[in-house]
């Protein structure tokens, strides 16, 4: 009797079984995310790292209905966010106050949330975690088409490998399966409720008492020695000229260069002021930054605001290169109090704010950094503020200098979305976190140029 040529070979059988196992796992995870809805339980996609390591960004947490008096410290309730009533918060219950209000805290945060939660804001309590199932949903909302396409292709390949059909027929099945996979992917990961989770934080402050000296090096030389991604000095009529040596492309609207500069070796600076709250003066670094945006970065510049009582955005990251953004974070801006805020995450849950005001008509040196471990630093004129943990939003986007949105952010300057009313100079963006000693050395070099 001749052998059955339709039967898969041993290696092919192993691959087929592994593919089926992976597919079964995916289906099982999707089932446990959706099936509890029959009981009135609610799946929620986690969009920040404030509950790491127990719950990470992209996990789907299923909550069952529960009242505040049913909760015990250590449980993870889902509540209406007290700071943003249109959003939800998923943090661990730390204690219950005498008046019945709940004090929550993200596991990754060094301090409890600043605003207690009213008992009637409790929506439920977490009972089930499905790891990373919500990541495609986050990518969908962030417009990360590349990551979504990768998921669809991966599912299609798994379906192709799991089939017993001959190769020619499997290729046709695989193509159809990819389309089906895309539908299933969206249905099972985008449908679950998506709400940002916010975290409280504590700031620590210290003065920078020591720095790395570089005898004979100017401010410009020190910046270039730290290899910025882009360096806009504003020393020519071309506001977009990048002098980092990387030849970066920049789009701009309404920004001009003129005297004076910010320090003795700078002759000109950027005018970013304007009187419009729509598409004001700005310049945007091209092309779009992929892979859900930069997680480690430094922003360095000089600023001068001569208009007391009026703030504005200096630099930030957003979904679009111009006009209004759907997503925007990693921003540095001045409030109407004259203080400066550096924040990341949706509507600035992780932020550092100065106590000093800087709307004094003088030039100030600023650097805002975020390291790969989440540590944030805001250094102005050599004085450092820091925050130990933070989480950025995940979306592909653009660095933009000058005008941009701040809707919903704390101490949002009013009138809303007006440009920064002063001047900026020597703007550098890095794809790494500069050590505080380097930042201070830059600042000291500029002071020594006089």
C-alpha cells in the first residue's frame, strides 16, 4: 500500500500542533475577556504602567460590580477618576478614610493618589487579569498601524501553519485568514472598554552642587559632544536649520529668528509668540517617530517670557505634525502662575512643577529628561527637580516646538492654546536621558562665555 501523501511529515506535524496551541491560547484569552460580560462584569484595558509589576500596560482587567463597603485594603477597585470624571482609574485600595472616602495608590507609585475617591464612584473590583490582550486596542487608538499589521500577519501565519491542507490551498486559506484575523483582532481587543489609569506621585528636589567641567568648551561644543538628534540654534534666517550634523528635516509655520540670543555666544533666537489659538507658530521634527513614540529622551532649550501672568507650551510630542492633536504628552510648558511643568502620560498624570516662577523677562536654561526606567528630571538654571517613576503614552508621533495643545492638562494656560508669549533658543532634542551633571555643565559653559 502506498504512503498517504496528504499526511503531514513529522516536522510539519510538530509545527502544526504548536501553531494550533498558540491559536487556542489566543482564543482562550479572548474568551475570558469577553465571556464575563454575560454576568455583567466589565473588561477594561490598562493604558499606563502605574500598577506594574502586578498589572502592566496592555493587560485587560475584568471587574465585577462591587460597592465601596465591600472592598478591603489590597483589592484593586475600578473607580471614576476623581480628577478626570470622564475617565476611569484602576489602582489598589490603600485605606479607607473616616468619612468613607477611598485612598488608592498605584503599585509603581511612591505615594498614594492625591485625591481620595468618593464611595459612589466605585464601579467594581478587579477579579481577573488577561495579560497583554489589550495591546492591539491601544495601538488601534494610537494609530500604530505597523504594530496592528504585525498582529494581523502573525495570526494569519499561525492559521496557515495550523492547516492540514496542501501548501497551495493553505496559501489561499492564509490570505483569507488574515482578513478574518483582523476582524477578530479588532472585535476582541478594541471592544473592551479603554480608559487611561492615572497615578499620584511625589516630587523630590535638590540643587545641583557639582558638575562635569570641560575646560575651554563652549555651550555649543558641549551640546554637540552629547550628540543631539537635532539642534536648532536659530543663528541664520533659516529657522529650520539643524546644526547637529544629522541633517534633520523640519517643517515650520510662523516661527522667525531675530536678536537677541540667550547667552554671549548666541546672537539670535526664535520668536514663537502669537495671538492665535489655532495652528500658532511652531516647527516640527520630521519624520514621524515610530514604535509608539520615544520612551527615553531629553529636551534642552533656553526660554524667555516677558509677559507676566501668561504661559504657553514650549515643546512637546503629539500625534500630528501640525494643527490639533488627538494625543499629546511629553510636554514642557509655562503656567499662568509663571511656574514650569514637565509632564508625560495622558493629561499629565506624571509631572514635575517648579515652585519658582520664570515669567520675569530673563533668559533661563531648561532640560527635561526621561530615562528608560521612567525617572524624570526637570533642570532649570542648574536646579534639579526629579520624579522616580513615570509612564508615557504609546503612539507614533512628532516632536513639535512652540504652539500645541494642552487641553485637560493641570494649570493649563488661559486663554486656551495660545502660543508661548516669549522667545526660545538653542533647542536640542536627544534620544537618550542626559545625566544631570552634563546639563549643569552645559549651563555653566554658557555662563562662562561672558
